[in-house]
């Protein structure tokens, strides 16, 4: 009798469990996004799916790619979530992403501007949209009597020397996109000249992309090169900041993907589905997040804050139709070149730029033909990229930087090139400074 009662109880429990299936795995998410965003999604998703936990591993985009790449099948994270579409192209090319086409929100348009919101092969989905530009601290600008910039070229002007901040593309996927947007909008040679001029005006190259908006929010820097949500979130949180999209900008998706070889694919699919659902998209409007949804404003249930940017309208007037394949092909070259000529040589670049500005101001008051020629030579020395457009179009050259650096021969070749760029940059900046000082002397 007792055995019979036990069997009935066990059967009843089994029936109850079958009627209420619960996924009990943990979704491990590698992301470069700030805690304000990831915590909001973690809390909302876990509330909607009580049996599933979300573990966030915060890494910058480059570190995140390396992390996924180096782990074996069965030990990889489940989800990769970041702003840079070219980073997802890298992972897709390595066969590290699973198809998630069926998880896409059918209410999302196919494109923003000419850029597909979801990967055409279904290997990753757009989860939010983003544009690139700069933010500034209004109090800082007023105190230093600085005009608000409107275009990238404005940031090359002497008036902004020491008032600008940026991060490095090797440390930040969003900075990489900003740099690549300028390069695609202006062309390689002109784009690098402009970037080097802006960098010469920078007070700092921060360790992480977060360091730029944090510094602008608290008044450490006047102006910062940022992805839009940093500026929008700062303003929504009450900081005295503004954000502007220059004409040379692009609107592209921030993406989310299912990693091949993760532990909990079913739970991960539910998380991805949630992030692109209407409820998940409405979370983007929270002031501390302030991102642009992949859904048009009319599909957002009337939740859009007054005056909120419309990414589809911004994309229509943007001068750059971002080419993620081009960006992916030179991803490592751009990151390495920026570090060797800017990040690691920022003091020499600043000194050259300061001398050039001083000579320019003096020659404006007291023109001198020889001085003008020396100043022109100084600018060319300081702001001509050490890798030109012809070289970066060489597929064999690009292949070196796409190869595995664990290979001793590959590593040696890359290290040799990087060392050459670094020394060339130092020599160029020191020469530029000397030429500018000679020009200045002739104007006295």
C-alpha cells in the first residue's frame, strides 16, 4: 500500500514537471556594454524567465573576440553582444557563430539607410542602432569660451588644443567604428590626416571608451569622440552635456549573436529573442541606457521620449554608408596603426601640434614666405600617415595582420612593422616640431 502511494506521488510530480518545463541553464554573455545597460537586461530577462540566470562577462570588443576564439567547444560563452558589426564579421569568418535568423523581430525594417539591420546570412542580429560623433560639456565650453563643434574638421582647429579626448580602437569597438567612419567618409589618406590633427589636440587617449564620456560628464575634458548613446545617456542623466552627429557619420547596428560551441544554446536563444522583442527594445529608452531601437518610432508603442533621435532619419542624411567588409578586412591594421602613431606617441604628437599652432598664429600676424614653407613642411611631417592608401589596399599586407599572432613568424613580422611605424611616428613628430619652431622664429 505504501509503495503504491509513493508511486502515485512520483507520477503526479512527473506530470506536474512535464506540464511546466523550466530551463535551468545560465546564459553567459560576453559584452563591451556598460553595466547600466547589461544590468537592466539581466534583471528584466531573469524576471521574465525565472529558471534562467544571466552571467555578464564585460570585455572590450578586441578582448571579447580573443576570448571566444581561444576557448574550446563546450567551454565558450553563449552570447556575444557588442556595437561593432565588423567584430561580428570576424567571428563569423572564424566559424564561431550559429544561425539565429528565426529569432529576428519581424517588425524591424530590413535596413537602416543602406545597411542591413540583421546579417543577411542570419549569423547575427541588430539589437540597437548607433551613430558616431562628439559630445561636449556645456559648462566647460562656456568657461573656456569655446564654440560648439559641428564637423570633425572643427576639432583640428587651434582653439580646441588640449580640450579633446578619445580612446583607442584597440581598446574600444565603438572608437574603432568612429575612426573607421572618418576613414571611409574622407578616404584613407585624408581621413588619417584629420584623425592625427584631432589626436594632436587631445588632452588624453583614455584606457577604455567609458573614460571619454565620464571625463566629459565631470568636466575633466571639454569634448569627447563618442558613440551617440554615451552623449544621450549623459544628458538624460542630468549632466550638462550635448551630443552632435557631424555630416560624416554612419548609423549601424549594435549586434547580438549566438556563439557556436556554447553550453546553453536554448536559453541563449531565449535571451537573444528577448533583447530584440518590443519589451527588450523599450528598455533602450531608459535614461541610463539611451540607445536607439531597431524598430521605427511608430512601432515602439508610443514610448519614445520627446525629441529622441530618429536613427532612420539620421541615416538618410549621413554621408557615410558604412562598409563592414572593408572595415573587417583592415580591422587589425587600423587598431595597430592608431596605437603606434597616436596612443604610444601622444606626447610627441601633442608637442608637434602645439608648435604648429604657435607658428601658425605668429605667421598670421607677421607673414613670412620662408616661415610659411617651413610650417607647410611641418604639417606634412606630423599629419601624413605612415601607411598610405596604396599599402592598405594590398591584400598580402592585410593578410599578415589577419593571421594568427601565435605563429612565431607572423608575430615577428607584425612586431617588426609596428616597431617601424612607432619609430617613424616619433621621428616625424620631432621633425615637425623642429620645423614649426623654425617657422615661429622667423615670425618674431
